[in-house]
């Protein structure tokens, strides 16, 4: 029965891809799209296999913990629908009698409450709802998350590829098949939701730029708002990027670099003085998040724990630690730090990134600076800095940075002279062989 349900939903998703015009693309035909989707499905089973046989304690395994807590929430529907609705909607979900459910859950309540919103609840609620159509089949829930991340990545590809002059197919394959993105977005994890909501945020905003239909603007607002309960800090750090993009689109005569600088300086100071304007002190939240993350890494004896500078709630501390943060998030783990297959893949991926950037120096192409390049630089850099400042575990760094990778790839492709590279490569090949 479980296999039948899985196959049924797989067929539905395949038909959806075939029939919906969203997937019609001049660079990726249906066979290529199916290939990319099937690869993600295969990797989803690999992820489950690794976490089943390599990480033996299920309750602490990231890919299982939200689903297991969701079972408790889902089952409450059959025993007390009122309790179910309270927990599902968040309305009066702090009633004391609901502790009979919370005490059975492991991750509904975070051990350290240092963030604006508890995104764990979002994932648990989504899984509980999916159980009504998956019939408590874990692999069907996984399939839904695979599909969500897949169409989110496809939305990123469709949006960004419009601003590339060449190699759109290669761009698509790199977005989908970059090892860390492929692995961590093929499981029941927040990263799948982030890619889905972020992908459609930029897709519908660009659609609105091209055709001023109010429906597209409303869809952009909807998906962007839904990004907040999926991962609040992704939502917050993307505000300067979206502000720059929207401002420059509607005021194209403004100096791009100056506008970019002014907007980011304003948000930089808002970040450090937010307590005077908002009910949150964002800089202190970031510092607290780092300190608590370090405690958790020590408590659970994280195997890939690294030493990072201790943050203080000051502009000086953040600025001084930013270079090390970028090195940690963008380049680590190094090859000599990789002690298991996943870490080795991540290390190889980082080596390739370094290679791409090195080649970019020799094959740099001058292009007109478009708004999406500025968006990509803002979003990816902000995310990488934040991750590097707050995350003391290499495994977590690899996973948390995947929303930045499509935009890093886009930026590299925008400035890379493929024609010159191909010409030189062919000449070297002829001389050697």
C-alpha cells in the first residue's frame, strides 16, 4: 500500500511537470527536466540511507525529527480536533493542557529560544498536514519536499537564466546538481522550503517587472511573506537585496553602485540600532544565536565543530570577524578537514568554487551591471557572512549556505568569458594531442 501511494504521487508530479506551462523552457526539454527531478528523488533515498545506517539515533537526526513530531500533531486530529487546530494555527497553542502533546515531542520547543520565530513548528505543521494525503508514509512526505525544492530551484533558473547570454543549460545543471544543494534539498528539511519560497519570490517579482499584473505582485508578496516562518533570518537578510532590486527597477536612472551602497548602509545601521525602531535587537539576537549554537555544538559533541571568534554586540566586533566568517562559510571544509564522505564532497565542491573564481580572474568578461547581479551579490554575501559569524559546525555551514549557491553561480556565469575559455582550451588541447 505504501509503495502504491508513493508511485501514485510520483506519477502525479511527473504529469504536473509535463502539463504545466511553467516547465516549458527553450534550454531544458522535458527529458532533461525529468532527469534532474529523478536524480533528486534518487538522492532522497540516499539521504535516508545515510541517516539510517550512519547516524543511529533517529530522534536527533535532522531528516526524521520534524516528521516524528508531526505524527503526534497529526494524531491529535483524531482524538481532539480543537487541540489539533490550536497547534496547527498557533492560536492559543500555549495552553497548558497542550503539554500532553508537547512533552512527547522533541523539537516543537527549541532548547534555546533566541530567534524571532520558531521555524521548527512550521516544518512540523506542514508534515502533519501532508500526512492526510501521504497516509503517514514518510517517503511520500519526502517526495513532497523534493518536489517543492525542485520547482523552487526551477523558478530560480527560469528567472536568472534570462539575464545570461550563454550556457543556460550548464547553468541549470549546476544549480540543480551542485552536491550540497542536491543532497540537503532532497529531504524533510527547512532548506527545501527556503528554496521553494525564495525561488517563487524572485520568479513572481520578475514576472511583475515584465508584466504589471496585480496577481503577480500579490503572488510575490505571498511567497515572500511565507519565507519568514520557514527561516526568518533568510527573510530579513534578503530585505536589502529586494529593496535594491525594486528601487533600481522603478528608478533606472539612479546610479546603481551608489544606490546599492546607500540602501545597504542604511540597513547596516538599522541592524545595530533596531531596538530603537523595532521590538527586536537584531545584533543582540545574532550574538545570542552564536553563543547558544556554540553551547549546543559542545553539548552534542558535534564531530565537525570548529573554533570561531566569539561575537560581541558591537559594530567593531562584527566587522573584524567578517573576513573569517566569509572564509568559513565560503571555503570550508578544506580537504584536510574532511573525515567522512559528505565532508569530502563538500570539500571538493569548495575546491571547484575556488577554481571557478581563479579562472574568472583570467577569463573575466566586462558586462553591464544588471540589477539581478547586485541582488545576487547582496543576498549571497549577507547570508554567507551571517552563517560564518554564527555557525561553529562545518556540517551545518555546508547545509545552511545552499540558498546562496544559485546566486553565486549566477554571478560567476555573468562575468565569465566562456568563448575565450573554450578557444584557449581547444588550442591547448591541439598542442598537447
